[in-house]
């Protein structure tokens, strides 16, 4: 499982011109699922994302996590994180099929909710437009 996590001042995802999910301060999480991923991977990724200390404390050091700043999560499925770029045209055979990816994407979001966070989301497989006001910018790559 792979994630691109960006600290944001606000973010939203639109589908067919309507807002599907929207947050203020928090984390925009682009989440990719690989064919070998399991529920344990989804749980570990939720733990990593929710505990990530990327918000500044009073000394302007990245020392605070999402809970400390009252932040939210916007989770967007992103199969392209498993792109094979060995040629100029990316291939996506390394991404998990929807029958595996959808339940693990949902489990990740539920794991974040169980840790006390508001989670907004996109729609798996939809043509989405993602908007964010990046804060910093701070962007972290995670893999479990």
C-alpha cells in the first residue's frame, strides 16, 4: 500500500461538478493499493497517517499530529501510484483489482475514523477533480 500525504489548509474532491468530499486543515491522502496488500496493510497505513507528525508546534517544528491540530482527512483512491513507468506510457497492471482495492481503501478510511478523525473521500474509480491548498508545502510518501 502506498500513499502520498499532503498537509493542507483545505482540500476537496469534485465528481461531475459537485463536491463529494471536503476538509479544512488536515491531510490529503492519495491512496494506492497493490495486489499483495491485506487488511493488516490498511490498518498499518491508517496508523501511520493518523500519527504522522507534520504540523508545526509553537517553535515552528514539525512535531504535532492530526489529533493535536484538530485536523481531518480527505482520502482519494489513486491506482496510478502503482504505475509501471518503464516505458513512456504508464502501465497499471501492478495496481490491485477493484475487488481487492475497494475493501482495503474502505478499511483504511474506517481505521482513520476509529482513531477519531473525520474522513471525507472521493469515489473509487470515478473521474475526480482534486483541489487543495497545500500548506508548506509538506508532502510525504508512505509505503507499508
